C-alpha cells in the first residue's frame, strides 16, 4: 500500500523557494527552515542509542564487574561526544568519596568489557567508543 502523497510536496515542485505568497502557512515555513531535512531523524536515534548504552552500562557494572567499588557507581548521563561515534559516560559513586582517581583507573581497566556489553545489546554496524568520567556526588546541602 502506497503512502498518501503530502499536499505540501506539490507546492514544493512548483517553486524553488516557498514563501508566504505560495499559500503555505508561515508556521510550516519556520519549521522547515529550523530543521533541515537531513537532520530530522538523527537526533531521535542518538537519544535512543544513549538511553540503551546507559541501561546496558548500569546493568553491566552491577552484574559483570566483581569489584565493590565499580558496583557502587551509578550512571548519571550518557551523551554524544561530539557525535554518536563516541559517547561520554558520566559516573557517580553512590557514597561520597574524597579521592576519585582510583575509581577512574578501575573504570578505565574494565572499559573494554563495558563496550563489549554495549555492542551485544545493540544492532549497529559499529559500536561507539566510550569515554568515562567519574564525578563527585552532590549532596543535598551542596546544591543549596
């Protein structure tokens, strides 16, 4: 079954650039200018990739890593860094710690295991690189 043709496509064929005089609502023109056609789907798939990686890393830290320090880490955020080829994973210890450097070394030691777990959980041709950073936990009185 063929999809219905979009009535706006007919107007696009008739003129090179749409304007208010073409009978197209101004709101539609602003949306068209704000989002180029090539970028419309990439943002959603990147968000899904980050959410999937976040869930997988969290489970893998608890199940696959047999170190209590690594199991005490929570995944705070996973963001594209700078794009979906590389992801920045921000980890936070569950308890307040003064020295985060040993935790950072331990995470780097198991980074290949975490990337392998992310690769198993997704269906992509290439698994993104993972960059890990351990940040201190913010307490309730620190935020005020």
